[in-house]
C-alpha cells in the first residue's frame, strides 16, 4: 500500500518500530502496554468485531484502487469440478459430465481478459473465489491471456491455499462471508455462474436478489449450463406460483459456451436499477 502523509506527527510504522525496541520490563511486557493497532490479541476480541468488519472491507478496497481496477467480471462455480483430463477422478458420473465447464470457464476468462487488456487491465478483470474447480479455471484463463485476475479466498476448516493462477498481489483472504460477497459485487460489470453446490447457489441467489429488489444495478447475469440449472431449479414454477414475477425470469440468461457469453456481454444494453418490484403491490 502507498501512504501520502501530510502530517507533522510520527507515522504508525515508526512508532510501532520504536515500541518494539524499548527495554524489557514488567511494564513493557504487559499486554496492556502494546499499541492497540499492533496488538493481534486485542484486535481479535469479540468486542472488536465491528473494527474487523471495517478492516476487511477497507483492505481489498484500497488495494484494488491502488492497482487501478475499475470493474470486474464475477465467476462463481463449483470447487469440485475437475478439468476434463481428470474427469475419471470425479466423485460421481454427473460430476464427470460437468467437467467441460472447466474448459468453458477457462476459455471465457481468457476471452474476457483479452478484452480487459484493451483497457490496460483496469476494466473487466476476472474475479473468482480463489479456490479449485471452476474458480481455478477462471484464474487460469486470465493467465492464458497474459492478464491479471483476483481471488477472494475465505478461511474454511478444510480449505487449501489459493489456486496457483491468482495474481499474487490480488489474492485476498477473508474471515467474514458477508464482506467477501460485497467485494464480489461492488465492481461487477457482469456475473457468471457455472454449475456448483451450496456455495454457488448461495452466491447466485444473493446476487440475483440484490438485482431483483433494485438494490444493485442490472448487469449481464449469465448461467452457464441450461440443462444443469433447469434440472435443479424449476424457475417456471416459482413464477407460476407467484412467488416471483414473470419479469424476474428476464434478469438472467442461460448460455452453454464462452462464445455465447461474450456475445451477450458485448451486446448488453445497460439498464438502471429497478424502482419497483413487478408483481408486488405497495
């Protein structure tokens, strides 16, 4: 991070260093003496949760600003989908049949990153959850194009390190799911969702709800794999039941290939956020 100082007072780095070189006495070794901002035990206290939430929002925000990233292309999708050459290792026959979406995700990310490079890598930067499967394919496609991509990891009991294709200076780690989701969507110029499980469904419906309710601007919202999505979610039944409006089915499009997705993105007509919810009386 860069810091432009306009102060006559000592900066935090300097005082932290000075405090680390004081004589060892019962007073200086007491936890109470530690500088609050440099005291990890203090920052992890339950009462400091609001501060930690703010820090998790600010750190990626500031670093993305410093990297000049203005807009992103969100790629959600399953961590368990291997690349086709490893389809024999898939847990189920159906999962093996979904491996071609690894290649489609990789191709889409490559095509989108090539487009991003036209803006100097400032716009339409691929962002994934930083993990394996579809996420790896997204970051890998960006590398294929010679561009950068973002990884938004989350601390989980079983999670490994970020995949090897995330741009290191754009690899972030989160404690709070809610703040991570905000960073996925704050700069989104498009949202793509590949087949996945609970996590992917959670991300899909949260983003879709924000757009449905007018809390977020309309952006291209592309579901890769019509057969998969129509087999696990009966979209028409939701509309027929009246729990969503018929117009809500227009908030997203199905695609099966990277080329289809790029064509829809290129021909997207921007629309403002909704000011009312179709089918809901005030």
